């Protein structure tokens, strides 16, 4: 089968790899029909080169058709059209049973990095697969695998109250999900902070106040527009140390910062003395997509959110390496790239 494979610094290749198979009695084989490139896929793409990952399949945002299931699988069967959770667990422990797969007690690997291939071996299929409900489009289903629940986790974690002030730091794909779902909770102002013009334009179309961090000091800009108070609810949706510092900087005294932007910097630091006086709440962690599905699916079916707007580019899988280049360079108005494994 074909897959997009990591070959080093900014090198993604389309290659033939061994066919995926049902991985265990509780697993399933899914033939992909669509998958997307995630911002966290760029962490490995940028380097430094991870020798252990060279030759591995990329991606974790995929939907497809169940081809085969193990004898212990009960919730899906061959022919079902499913979304594959980006975060998987054992499916059996107390946390997995509570839909908190990111907290699985028995699995060290959380993110299923096998998604950019013609087929995926899915472990713990009963907890890892969502049969795509009526009224949910394929584009929406791809977003349910990761970034829509991730953005929503940020919003939920920030504890947005009606009339509250909100800042979303990082208006990329995850930030766009956080921006759109934040409006469900009735805030008075929502600020979008980024350096990419077309991302900020999209945020403004949603109703957010754009802050271009390439033109102004974003902390000063937010403080100026909130009477020096800052925002009570802040979602950090990018991950680098610079954006985390901005997020703390725009956070009001007594506010809540919810970080869902993934970071790969082991040396990240924060000034605890500066934060101590803010009496803040700080939440950070990996999403469990399954936990958000019961709330997000009805919102999609009822047309209350339209997150599929972030797909600006649809390319064949054969153009996957170019898709990575476009996404990485933020060329051509790109926000998010969808790939078609049938082409």
C-alpha cells in the first residue's frame, strides 16, 4: 500500500510500505477515504532529524471504511464509514472507559501516527472508531478525529462565561476551531492573535477581533482594548514558547489559561514569580477526542458550527509532499490541507 513517509528534515516521500493488517483481536483494519495534515505533523517535518522515526508513516487525522475487524470488536463492522481517533488507548482501563483515552493507564503511545496511508491498523477499535453519523460530512468527520475536539478542549478548559473576554493565541487550524466554538458560550469579546494575515481575516469573519503580532505588541494591544485588565479566558493553540508567553501576558488576574497547542521544546520556561501574583488557573494537556464527540456531533448536525471552512486545499495523496510544503510555508492562503488517498 502507499503511505506518506518521514525521511528527515522537510522530507516527506510517497512510498510503498507493507500492507496494514488487523493489529489485535480488539483491532480493525480501515481503508482510508480522506486524511489531513495536522500542525503537529510539522514538528517532525521541521526537525531536528529524528533517526528513530525515519521510515515511519505520517499523520493521525483520517476517516475511512472498515475492511476487517478482530473477533473482540463489537461497535463496528466491515463496511462502516468511520472516523479514526487521533488519540488511542487500551480501550479497557478505567480512563478509556470514561472516554479519556489520553489518560490511558496501559498505553505509552497516545497519538496514532499511521493515518496518511491507504489503510490503517487501528487498535482498540471499539473506543478508537466513531461511526460517522448522519448529518456529518466527510470534512467535518476528519476534523472530529483531532483538531475540532482539541480546539473545543481549549475552550472548555478556559471556562468561558457569558460576557467574558477571550483571547485565542494562534489562529491556525486548532485556533480556528477554538475561535468558532468559543462563541457558543456568549463572550463579549474574542481576540485572535497571529502573524498570518489570511488566518486573521478568517478569524475576523467569525466575529473575532484580529491582533497581528507581526505589526503590534499583542499583549499591549489586548491590554489597551480591555482597559488594562487582559482577558479572563485564554486559549493557547500554537505551542511555541513565544506564544505561551503571549498567552500568559494577555491573561487577566484570576483568569484561566487553557493550553492545547502542542510543544516539542523540552527547555520551555515560564516566570513563576511574574505569574504568582495573577492568581491564575493553568490547564494543559493532550485531547481525548472521544470525550468531546457527544457534544460536538449534535452541534455539527444542527448546523451550529461549520469548522469545515478551514479546508482551503484539497490535493491527491500523490501531491502529499507538496501539501506539506504549502502548509509549512503558509502559502496560497492555506489554513488546512485535505488529501485524497484514492488519487
